[in-house]
């Protein structure tokens, strides 16, 4: 069993956060802030990032504002359940079905916190399913389940500023997202995600966390004017019973 980090509370910003463990203790997961818009636009228009994602291209201000607003809306609706107590950070009886703390930040020695990327978890959209009818049926059944149902299929989505690639940050961020949040506060057991077949570094990140490849699909990632060809996907799965 992986030891989990406590969900802490930044009283100066009035927001919860999950600290990453050493040697990445200067990083944390926090809710999105409205000031993150420009950083998100910059990162998601970097070829090292967008070629592996299904995000719109070019990624424009309205895309960033819409996404951040939706994440903020969900978090603000649930802000009342965060107690500010490190021992019991969530009010009894509350179960989440998403990760409110999804922004990866670096806390600098002089105080500012830099937005570096995202490590988020939501109910699956089953984007790796090739049959549209089956995809919609899976999503309908999955969405109908109550939060806390261990049979819900979740998915993770993540990206990081290219300047921070290769430092192990995302591996630790996803590990904490799962072990310090998704398992204890969402009762998540099945996390399945499709990644582009050419993204070896992403596959290694997931494998280090405990994901296993459970399928390979051909021709499911469209070009979107940002890839030279249609790509397949590797389907990766994390099962809490066997790897948690």
C-alpha cells in the first residue's frame, strides 16, 4: 500500500492542496485559478504537448476560459466540504467523483506559485472506444452511477510545461492524485485512459504509477491539423485492487 499525502489547506489563498513528496516537495496540486488562463494557452500551444492531446488546436483564450470556468464551478460548489484540518480534511459523508486539485504548481522560494500543467481525474468519456454507439452507452451507464460506486470507470488527463519534462514531476503528481485523493475520497478502483501510440514518455509515466497496457487500437486519434497522420492508441488501466 502506497502511503498517501494529507490534503492540506493554504489559509492565505483559502484553498486546499496536495503536496508532492520529496524530492518534489516544492510542487503541489491545487484548484484552478482564474489567473491560469495565459499559462494554459501557452502550454497547450507547444508542439511537445499538443501533438499528444485531443485538445483544440490552436488552443485559444475561449477554450482556456471555458475549461477553467467549469473546473472552478465544480470546485466552488464543493468548497464547503473542505475543513482546513489536515487530519480530517473532508467533512464526513462527502464523496467526490472528480479531482478538484488538478493544477500542478511550483512554489518558489520567494512566494509565487507557477502554473506548470494539469493532472486531473474525471468520469471516463470512453474516448478510446471506436464504436460511437458503444461509447455513448458506456458513458450513459457510467454517468448514472452515484459518486462512490466502486464500479465507476474514471480517466486521467495530464500535461506539463515542456520546460519541466524529464524531471519526474508528472509521475509523482499522478501517483498522489490517485493514492492521496482518488482512492480515499472517490473510492476509485478502475482508471482507464487511452494515450497516443507514439507517446512513450507518457506510457512510462503511467507504468511507473502502476498502470498496465490492456489494449491497442488503430486509427482512433484524428489528425486535427496538428499530427501528420491518424494515430492509434494504447489503452492503459489502473486497478486499485491489484496495484493500490
